[in-house]
C-alpha cells in the first residue's frame, strides 16, 4: 500500500484559490488534507474517513462548505431563465424552499446539480457543485437578452450535520428550528449576523446549512456554534466519502459530467413527467428518452480487502472479461462490511444482482454485484 | 516561520480533479506540491521555487500544463463569436498564429485571459486560465443562436521551457523548429502522435508548447523528450512563481478577476485603439476609459527579509498609514535581491517611484516602492 505521503502530495494555496471565512478554524481543528472545489479549499478529512464517519453518525459536526458557491439570479426574468436551464419545474418552488435541480444543456448534458433556493419571487440562489455555473448562466442571460442580474454574492455556506444538529441549533436559535421541514429555509440570526438557515446538507445524517452573507463574520459565527457544541461533542468535519456513497449523494465531476445525461444517472426522478417544456434541454431529453440511455450509474458492492478511492480509472468487466464500464467513486464501509462503489456500466449489465468484476490494479479482479439502491 | 508541513496540507485527488496524461511522470520526478487549476493538478514546485528557477534560467524543463484546457470554437460563426467575447481584433489573427486575448464581459469585467490559437479560418482554440470559459462561451453561443460548436477537446499542453529548448526540440523535430516565430505554431509529430507546437509558454525563458491530442500518447511523448533531454540536463518543472512575477505574467484569479477591468490591469495595451466594435464589452470599456480606472495593477519592490506568497490578503498602505490596496502575488528574487510583488493600488498612488508599505503580518511594515515596469 502506498504511504499516506505519496497519496497526499502538498497543496499550495495561492490567492487564486480563494480563502474561506472559516479557513483559520478548519486549519486549527487539524484538517489533514484538502481538495479544491470551485477555486476554494474544502477539507477531505480530519482524523480519518472512518473516524470522521463514525463521529458524524453519532454526534454533530461543523463543516466549512464555503466552496458551495452561490449563483444569484435576480430580476424580472429570473424565473424564466431558471426554467430555461433545468428540466425541473421551478415554478412549483415556493419562496423559502430548496429544490435539487440538475442543470442540463441543449444536448442533454449535465452542467451541474445545484440546490436552488427561492429567496423571493424573482430571486434565486443556485448552490452549486464544482463547475463554472455562474459564467454559464450569465452567458445565456446575455445571449438571450434576459432582464436579470447574474453574479456570485458574498455567501459562504456553513453546514451543521449529524443527529445532534437539532439540539445544538435549537439551543442557539430557538426551538422553532426543529420545525423547519426538509429542504425549507428561514431567516435567522447569530453572532451579529443574519442569514438563511436551511434543513439540508451533503450528508445522510441530517442537519442544517447556514448561508453566511458577511465574510468578516465567519470566525465569530463558527466560534459561537463551536462553543455551544462542546456539550454535544462537536467536531470539525467535511463531506464524508463513506457517508455520501452509502446515501447515493452523487458528486459532479466524479459520478457525472457534461458528457452524462440525467437518465443515465437516474436524475430523471427529479423531473420525470413534470418536465417543463420551457427548458433548453427539452428536445434533447425527449430524444435520449426515446432511444433509451446506453449506460447506467449503479451501486456496486465490491468484495475483498478494503479499497480506497482510486486515482486512475478503474475498469468494470463482465463475466467474459469484457470492459463494460468504470468506477466513479469508491470507499470502504465498515458498517456494511463491503467496498461501496458507484460505477457507470452498460445498460444491459446494470440490473440488480448482476455479477461483474472490478480491476483495482491488484493481481486479481474483485468480484462486484450491482445493487438496485444505495445503502441507506 | 511556519513549517512546510503547515503551509502545504495534503491534497486529495479524486476523479473530479481530472488526471493528466503526464501525471505519472510528474509524480515520478518528485513534484513536492500541487495546485488545482481548471479541475486538474498542476505542480507548484519540484525542489524549491529558487532551485527550479535557477535551473529554468540555464537549462531546459518539461512542464505538464494539461490544466491549460482548450475551448474549441468551430463552425461558420466561430470568428463572430470569438470577436464578441474579446476586445482584441481576432480578425487579424492568421491561421497558425497565437494571440493573447483577454475575455471581457458586457460590464468590462475580465472573464479569463487565454491565448487564442487560430487553427483554421473558422476554428479556434482558447488556451485558458483558471475559470469556466467553456460554459461561458457555450452559453453565449446558445443564447445568441450562433452556428458553432463549443466544447473541450482532448488536448493537453506540454511545455518545453528554458534556453536549451531550441536545441532539444530541433534535435527531436528538425532544425526548422528553430524558425518558428514567437506566438506562431506548426504541425509536427513525435512518439507516434501528431500535434501543434507553438513558440510560447508561461515563462520568461523561451520555449515551446506542444498540444497533445491523444491522452493515451502522453507518457510516450514525455519519455521521448525526457530521454533526448538528458544531455541538456532536462528536469521536470512547472510555471515558476519567481519567474512569472519578474516577467509580469499575470495569473487570473490572483492578479485579476471578474471584478477587474483591462485598464486597471494594463491589458488595454493588447487592444488599445484597435479595439473592435463588435465585442460585447465595447460600450462598457468606453465608459471605463472615459472616467479613468480607479485602481492600477503595479509592480512593487518590497524591502526586508525574503517573503513568501501570503495566504491572507496583504494590505498596501500609503505613508499616512491609510490602506490603498493589496498584494496579489509575491515572491523573493535572489537575482534582483528583493521581494517582488504585484499589487492593486489606488490610481493616485500608482506612479513609478511612489513609496508605500506592505503589511505582511509581521511586527513591522515593509517599505515598498512602485516600479513602472516588471523585472525583465
């Protein structure tokens, strides 16, 4: 096995890789490694993936997810523009509601998969994954002459995740936060700053996301939550690879890209029959649906020794040894006693129970079985 | 001084941060740290900034700059679209020519500063800095209904830089490569792959960039150049912070952003009076020019002990102690016996010889003097 040093070379953070409002605290809390996401650092783990995961499932964590940048669309044409870029029916989104909405281009390719927050009738935030959505939306708005402004506001999300999130946030903000339904948000205030707080977050353990709107108030906000969190055994954390694969939270860039379409990735469940005709992807999606997607994103239980996420493309083979796809994400789950993978495979070998194998670069292939659903 | 470990936390490379065709060789050659650029790893240094710099100025280096992604614009409206997105007069660009062309939005903000290569009459590559240009251009093309295709081709630049570049490449490709003029490119072939090779590169030491079009041929191409380079003392390298600041090579994201305009950054020298009226930024640039830019990007010679590039914003003060700007890039140059900085300062304190000071976070301010030109 490679040494940790080899697996994690040093990361040089220049001004180009923008500082987050919480960065000093993340470093103080001992983040051992980072990734870069939307030109911002994001911690990858603190103690180990496994230790972080175990803690997340039992206690409460505070995550600097500033890298989930916001793209604000505001103005008379805000709804029309937002409806153009996603097949999801955004007209049904209430003010105060979040919607997971894949952005799809005119060829049916996935541009990003943000959470859309409707702040006002004509004002949205797209809380984005790692691709240049702001320029995409701004380019379309310019090209079509929409009466909107599109920009990246000074907003940095801070996630509070884990089963004790409600207790902690109720203590800080009031009992009413327990009543925020899933994917709804309210206005609140703490540590001299006002913000939206949503019941959401990129984990399977529940919690909240606070959308800090004043960079300079970041450390104060973190400290306030940190201090109150001591009695709940709070720790600094970050999106956890094991947790997100178990729960089927897809990572744009890893599990899907512009080359992917929503049907391949199972994202059509978010629009399906209510796909609105106004979207730019409408014709392309109809054509893809008519011919049927040629590949599918599936869960694979991979047998054998614990595996770590590979750097190289990791081929998936059928029983005849033919290449039928590749792994896009991989982590070992102690809870489920297996290596859990997300993989793109040919549609004809994507059925539940299908036996495949994965070439992890070792001397023998690892047997793998397709699962019809994630490990929830 | 912080320890190296603290300055360079680990970097986790997932599938989202795309592999380059030369990555195995860069790791073999001992890159000590990386940055992420357009969702791809880019080495930051191999031995030290200073050692890498000294070698680059005397010998020849091979750089994996795959992260300079290409945005291809092809089709009947390719020239019209390219002229829309930059104030530079692209109609003057010959086939086989490169042009440095800031991309400027409808408000006069800098979107990116690519090198544009004209491959055919109606076919361009934008060799981009670190921002989502592909989606920007694709969004405008969609919005305006241009008859073009916009996509990221499988192209990975490999730079050969340093004073012995000509000798090495002449040996491999033929004596005619010595005659390639600056910012011109030709078609060539090596290691079973054909490519464009340009006299260009992000250093002040001269050299070439090879645009590899077949990912799978990357290691073979690297090895072929590596072997021939032994007698020229070739080393693996990467864009060098000291060299690029000395030469005034601006880094998008560090020295300029969407909030910057070309006049502030001195980029108007690339279009000036020949600014073409067809560009989307035409009106905004005229308005900015009429009122005069309020800030200027300047070179600062900063006195005192050798400094390293700061993570935090590093304020620039005037003699009365008022904040007048901030450092955007900083490195120590042994050759010039000074800390060389690039800084954004108020226009009224931007004249050559102006005395300022820089707050580097230490107990005393460092005296700094504005220089009218870079250290070439």
